[in-house]
C-alpha cells in the first residue's frame, strides 16, 4: 500500500481508478505494412506491458483489457489458432515480470471453450499473482458481455431453484455478484483504439456510467503518452451520474 501511495503522487486528481481498454486495430496495423494479421497481434501483445507499467503513476489501480471476444471465433481458423498460441506464449513469457511488478492477474470470460493447456496457464497465473495488489490486471478472454450476463443469470436461477436466493430480493446489487467481474469495481473510463465507435459486447453491465474515449490510433501504436493524456482528460469531465451540479 505504501508503495502505491507514493507512486500515485503524479496521478491526476479525480482520475479513473479502473480503466478498461478495447485493444482494436492489430489487423489493420499489420495489413498497412503488407504483413499477415498475426504480425499485428504480436505487436499488440508487446504494447500491453508498457501500459500496465504506466498504471501506478497515473493512479490507475485496475486495468481491464479485451483480448478475445465470444464473437472472435468467427475469424479464420489460422487467425484463431494463432491468437490462442499467442495467449499461451504470452502468459508463459510474461508471468515472471508480472509477478515481480506486483501485478495481480485475473481472467474473465467463459473458459469452457478454451484449450485446457491455456486454461491451466491462466489458473496458474491467477494463483501465482494472487498476493499482489499494486495493479489489478484483468484479461478478457473469450469474453462477451451478453454471454457473461446469461451465465450469471443461469447461476442466479440455480440458486433460486435451490432455495438459496429469494427471487423477491434480486436487485441491482444481487446480479453483479454473479458476474465474472464480481470482485472488481465498475470501469470509470473505457478506451477503444482504431477509430471504431462501438463497444462490441464489452462490459455491458459494468460500463453503464463509464466515460468513453474512442481514438483513431491503432492498438500497436498506442503508447504510455497517449494513455496518460486520456487519463488526464478524464479528470476534466463533468460526471453528473444522473444528478445535477450543486
Ligand atoms: C483487435 O484487433 C484484436 C482482436 C480482436 C483479437 P483486430 O484483429 O480486430 O484488428 P482490426 O480491427 O482487424 O484492425
Ligand atoms: C473487439 O474487437 C474485441 C477485441 C478487441 C478483443 P473486434 O475487432 O472483434 O470488434 P468488431 O468486430 O470491430 O466489432
Ligand atoms: Mg477489430
């Protein structure tokens, strides 16, 4: 705690505590260089470490990144297989650094469709970093907001059927306890790179009151400087949350 307090001295006042990023544009970044899409995914993966490392100074305690959506299975078999192998290698390669830097890693999304070896690596990294608290990094992998709400509702219904939950007590506080993100605060700021102004099924419930930044930069070109600028801009926004200014 003491480390994070001193580190956050440069952080903007009223800055976002939880930033979520839709890392988009890897394919176009590669194509504009005449390279295969996977080249862009590799370049994109390399960007992640710098952005994670920038968090403590900016006062960002939680960073959630969208790595693979429930819709991304529609891509070619070559791209999907290449991404899955990239995730496996990324976890194996980055585990040591993440541990040493005090990053607590969590994964959200449905693990059922993922390769068992990949799931084992994900579980292992979660356990190995579970004591860390400098930055909470959440990686959304085979994640879809609608899928998450559907899975949550199924478990909630099972609890009702088992007599553990009274249907009359289900409210806005109850449902999020069944979401994959149950331990995380809601995101304050959602960033999407690559110029698309849509959320593509990311954190639907959780982002109800988030601020959005849609920027043209392609994910492999995203930098700690751009990130710092967006975090700073957030502090200047007038967040009324449905109320009126005094
Ligand atoms: C984002 O980059 C990464 C994933 C969705 C896995 P894209 O692969 O969507 O890149 P573009 O949008 O085609 O440029
Ligand atoms: C969203 O990007 C998913 C991730 C960044 C992992 P996509 O590129 O898949 O989204 P669409 O297809 O443009 O909506
Ligand atoms: Mg895309």
